[in-house]
C-alpha cells in the first residue's frame, strides 16, 4: 500500500502584479474623474469651490495623488496585515467616506458638492476592487 501526501500552498500575488494592476486602475480612475468633471462642466455644473474653478485636469491630478497613497497603504497591508484584502477593503471604504467631509464643508453649490463626491465614488469603484484582487 502506498500513501501519497499532497500539499497545497496559496501563494500571494507578486508585488509587481499588485503595482501593475493598481497603477492601471489609478490611471483609469484619473481619466474617469477628469471626464466626469468635464462632462459636468459641459452640462452646466459649476466646478467653482470658494470662488475658484477647479479644472477637470485637477480632478485627475488629485485622483493620481490620493490613489497612489492608497496603493502604498495596500503594499504595507500586504506585508504586515494578517488579512490584507479585508483590511484594504475596510480601510478604503472608511477613507472614501471621510473624503466626503471636505466636499460637504466646501464653499460650493450643492450640485458642485455632489459632483465632487461622485468623482470620489468613481475613483473608489475603480481602484478598490482592482487592488483587492491582488491582495490575499
């Protein structure tokens, strides 16, 4: 009689894949937020906050900056968290909700505030799942 021992190991996705997929999602999110801002502006929504206009490219730049910070958080969670995917999803949902605070407090029209918050949701909807797929 012969016994065979089979072991299965789960290998976490590589850092390279996490960075690649995260970077792609970040660029897509930046393009999407700028596009939504430009479409809102074309539809007649004001992009003025405290009397100063935010150009649609500003939406892209801020998305790139803050989503990249989020990707750095994902890298830290990948290394130090027991369950990085769960931690990533929880943290990013909280951060997305907190990102509405400046929008709600801004000296801007209600439609402008709604547009700002919509762009946060769009960026989150693109980046959070793309990064989560690469975390175990």
